[in-house]
C-alpha cells in the first residue's frame, strides 16, 4: 500500500473522502468516487446503517482530500446532497451487521448532489467489467496517511457480482473505487470496496457487472440530473434529422448532449474533396458522460455513407472517410441502444482534415499508382488495382473495419502510408495480393475451387492461383468453372474413377480434410445417381459449405489477402 501524492491529477482528483454524521450522533469516514457531473459512487453501507438509525443525516464529500496530519480540501467540500439511490433496500439481508460475499453484490449507492462536483473534479468512466482486471484499489483507510492505493489483480466471483482481491486497504476505504487501467489509455471504475478481512488480508468489491446492477447504475446516473440547477428537464440541444440539424465547422470542437436513450444529434458539415476524421469522445477520455458514442456520416439526401462505433479510445467513436464530391453532408451522433457502457450523456465532437491525398476511382475498374505521399484511394466499383513500387516483403498490409486496408512501405520516401477503400488488388513488383475474397468475388471463387479440386495446399501455388483469379475476373460462376473440370475429365482422373462414388469421395476429402463415412458417401452419391444434383452443382455446394471455408481458412485470407503471380 502506498500514498497517492498527485491527488489533484486525474483520475485521483475524482476520488473522495466521505464523512457521515448519523442520527445517533456518531460519525464515520469512508471513500467514494465521482462518476458523473453530480454523481458520487460509494458502498451502500457507507451511507446506510440500521444500527446507527438508518440513513446518514449529514454527508460531507471532499474530493482529492489529504487527511494527514490535518484535513485539507484542495477542491472544496460538498454537503448539498439531494438524494441517494441505493442498489437495494437494505444491504444487511441477515441483519448481523456484517457484509457477506452474497450481500456485497448489492452494497452500492449513488449519491446525487445539487451542485456540479464533476466540473471541479472531472469524473471516472464506469464500466461493468466481467473478466479479471489488473488495476488499482484506492481509498482513505484509517491506517493510512491520506489517499492510499495498491496495485492488484481482481478476480470476479463465479457466484456473485463481486471481485475478490487477496489484499486489503482497511477500514475507511469502504466505498473507494477499483480502477481498471487500459494499455491504450483510459481508466474505468469497475467496483467499490464493500468488505475486507484482516485475518486473511482479503477484500471484496461490489462490482458493476452484477445481475441487474449496471441497469440500476444507468438509471440512477440519469435519474438525479434534475438536482442540478437548470437541468430539471434537459431540452434537446440538437435535432434528430437533417431538417433540424445543428452546424459543425472544420477544426472546431463542439460540446453537446444526448438527453435520453435513443436520442440522435445531427450536424450539417460543408466539405470539399479530401479525407476527414469525425471524432466523438465521451466518458472514455473524460470529455463527457456519454459512455458509448457512435458517429454516422450521411449524404445530403439522407443516405448513410459510413458509420463507426468503437474505433476511438475506449468506447469512443472515430470515423475516417474520404469525400469525393464537395457539398453538404450530415454527421449524426448517437449511442447503441443496448450498449452496456451508457447511452445518454454529454460528449465532444470534432471534425478535422486528415493529411492524406485523395485518389478517387470511377464506376469502372481503375488502376492507380502510389507515391511518396500518404494517400487515400477511394476506388469505387469494378476491379481496382493499386500499384506499388517495391516487393511484397517491404510492406505491412492490415485489414481495417468497413472493408478498408492500411498499407505502409518500410522504405522511406517511396510509397508512404496509404489507406485503401474498395480496392481488389495490390500489385507489388514481385506478386499481386488479392483482397476480393468474399465467396462470390473472383479471388474468393478461385480459393473455393482450388480447395475442393486440389486441397488447401494448392492455395500456395501462386502461379496456379494467378491463372484461376484471371479466369474468374472474366465473370464465370463457380458452377461454370466446376462444369469445365467435369467435362474435361480432369476431376475423374484426379478422383481415380469416373463413377459418382469416386467423385464424392474425392471432393469430400479435399473439402473437409478427412474421407467421408460410408453412409455419407452413399447419401451424397445418391443425389447424383438420382439426378437430383449435377456434379458441378454438388461441387459448388461443397465448395461454399462452412466446413470447407474453414478448412481453407477463408476468413483468415479475407484479413491478410491471397498472394499470386500474374500470367
């Protein structure tokens, strides 16, 4: 255990020292954490104790306080609490005054203040973590010298909505947060200290992931907004359609709010040709209280062009896209209605240009070449090719969301870093990388055909792959290609016989990796013998089957591409 000395820095400035006065005249101290503009999360037993007469009569909250040797309150003290929303009516179900593990999962309370404490402290994003968490337990234990902390690994209980930790801060830290840190930045409150045992140096934290707890938390978080002056009924700050939209300017950050679950804010933006980033930040980066923002881009006629949910830090949204036609567009900010991270609250939205040169394709197949500049190739329809100036081994190629790809040249000053949308082929100096690998696309059909005709290992024959990709670029279907193999007699030769049983055994073995059972072979051959299917039709069905797609790792190919040498 060690003392936090940077108490006025985030996120520690949001951690609170809580003093309660009870109806019987006694006084206690505990801990809590600011999780909203007027919300302090703590343990229920911190503010409710039947043995002391029920609810605390007075509550004093001192964020970022120092308690030793005398109480210092650098961010002030708040006594204007208006309501307490508790997870349950009484945490002490058995009436013994002790918190059991089963009782700990209900030991949560949200204190609603009449002042905006969050404006002074900021607040820590809350989340219902359900897996083990490496993090920090923080609070004001009586045995400490102020705000104390310890690095821990918290394990969720398999029976109750709690975290078990083999460590202890001590009395006075009750209600203090369990903070989960993320390597990419950001921190979440995932629980508060409910009970501990000095005998075995063990703590139990009430988790926000317990059955029904997260839903309670979201309702409580929004339910006390009317305590803050001027927020009794939040007016809708931006309309939910193009006709009622607000306005967003380039390189300007706009603060706004989703007032209720299901609210959508629309903003009109006037854009020239180029690449833009639409960044919406909420609780994950302490830019607001919105837990899970989502951003969408619409054309002037209201048609959806692109959308993003969680590409930003934490649950934030970050959408990068190219604008080919100058004009008016609409940015819409919303939140997934089923998100566990929070679907109402404040956020910040920003529109910025991205330093990439836009290369716009046409409705036909286009061929364009990379350059030393960072480029965005918005290829459009057709089979499009992006020409590079080095061998495949010099480039990092990464699949992005929305069918986009990122390409980075390891040689400075040659091809730079490019973002590609709707591009089917990357043409290097020594080979081609096919990206059109859905089962109904040319390279996808070539992969499926090769897997059934010759087995998955044939996908490593780059000359053969190149020949088949070129063939399917001409437009034939998988059935038409299979019919050519059947009519030529090649399949019969490979199968070791012209009968239906040999055909079934051969394509099944290649497609699955194991020979068919006698019953399976007889059943499939029966379809052919009875004329219910042709061999080409059966070839297509087997080739497109999920088991064959898994056998050739088609999903993996879709994330890394298929290499071949052109004819």
